[in-house]
C-alpha cells in the first residue's frame, strides 16, 4: 500500500532461520513448523511498517509518530520558537510583527511548495529562483513594454515557469541526468536568459497593470494585516496538499520517491510522474513570480537572490526527507514560517544579523539529522 506517509503501514517480509523444534517461533507468530528431519527452515512473515506497538519505549513511540506525521515536528518547533521569542521580547507577539513575518515568507513559501513536490521524488531543484525571476521579467516586460494585457502577461509568465520545469524534467527523465547536475546547469541558463531578455533593466510597479501588482494588496483580518499574495500561497498549499494526499497522482509521487523500481514494477510510469512533477512545480514558480512582483512592487533580476537555498531550507526544516517518499506540504509551510520567525525573533532580541544565518544553518543540519533518525523507525 502506498500512501502519503511515505511508506507507513506497508507489509514487509521478515525471514527467520531455524533448525529443528528448538528454533520454532512463538505461537502467535504462526510461522509454521520445521520439517521432520530438522532441516533448515525459512519462514516469511508479514509485519506492518511504522505501527506503534504497546511495548515500545517512549522514544520509539515518538519516532513512529513523527514517521507517520511529518508535519508534527516542524509545527512543534514553530510553536516553541514563538514562545521563546515572545519571552525574549514581548513585541514579537504583536499582530503587526506576526503579519510582517507571514508577508515576508509568502514568496519563499510558494517556491517551497513546488520544491517539496520535487524533493518528494528524491530530486532537488537549484534553479527555482532563476526560473521565478525569468517568469517575472517575462510578465513585466510584455505588459510594460509590449502593452500586453495583464491577464495574458500573467499567463505567459506562468507558462514560462512551466517550460523551465519541462526542460528540467526532460533532462532528468529522458537524458537520465541527476537532478542536482541538471538544475545546477539550468540555474545559470535561466539567469542568463532573464538578464538578456530584460537587458538588466527593472520594471516598476507604476508601469504595470493592476493585476500584476494585485498580490501586494493588503487585507485586514482583525488585528492582522495580510496580503492577497499570502492568501494565494495558502490556497496553493491546500490545493497541492489535496493533490498529493487524496489523488492517485499524489500516491504515485510518493511511491516514485520512496522506491522508483518498486513503483515501476507495480505499473506506475515513473518517468511520466517525474516529468509532471517538474512541470507543475515550474508553474508554481511562475505564480511565485506574480507574488514577488506584488510584494516588492518592482520586477528586477536582483530580486530574491537567495530564493534557491531558502526554498530548500524551508522544505528540509519542514520535515520532508531529502531521500524522497516522506513529507507534507503543510510541514513545508511550517518550515518557511520557522525561518521567518527566527529572522524576526533574533532581530528583535538585539542579536547581530550574522547569527540569523548561523541559526538557519543549525536548523538545517538538525532537521536532516532528525530525518535520518526517523527513517530508522523499526520496521
């Protein structure tokens, strides 16, 4: 059975070796009996993976729970971090500060949604930021300089994002190149194309149609002030989460990341699944470009220079395994918020900004170490 938990609940054969009656298993295991000559007996059992047993120690129980619910860990870290930073400076919990944190993670959070899909297949995309900038410049340049209507310019930008994903997916699935090498190369390619297309010039929001800057409009929800870009990120989170956990395509994505050979033998077209993941992720990067324009009010090749690594950081801290097959989009959202919380909290605590970078690095290493520990869950 393949599911969103990255393999929890699958039966696994357990082979026991014995010689003669003395090696017989306990009755409840029902492994059969040795032959009359006491010859070597090979018996297979089916035991569920990832289930919590009554006799498990508390640490083992925690390990199983985190294995079955990847978003639980980052959610706990997020709540704990908010409590600590509130104790250090009461201004942290101010609604305006919390609103600013959410607004700041809207772009990285959207990129991280697409990055999550790719990492779930045991891949990685180092070109997400460059793809977003290229899509952004196509939107802005065609609208401002070629007088293309805002709707068409937006669609062109999203299509460009999908095409960047199509190229990455083609090189991974057809040319059989490693995703790391492919996207490292296309990072430079997309950056160069973006610079050449825009001639290094920026496009200001005042010269753009209202639709392209719509994602920067503010919406007041009680004491909180969000932007339409934040709401769009949340909507994408819900849609992609549903697709990954409630559709056959989503189950195929998890299966391909967990064990591509087993997925192929079970009838899944793994190459088609991988290609579709890269294309859909590319379209999401195009939507992130739209959110970026509204967020900063300008289309420039200098925007979001650290977006590539920031998106990976959010995914890893959010509990998605770099080895594929386990993770959740909701956890990624928590991961992006954790990064934003640390940046704001450390700043309000009066700590030098270099320690923000240090904290992010420590979080990534700890997150990967915890993932390795969770993957050792007793099967």
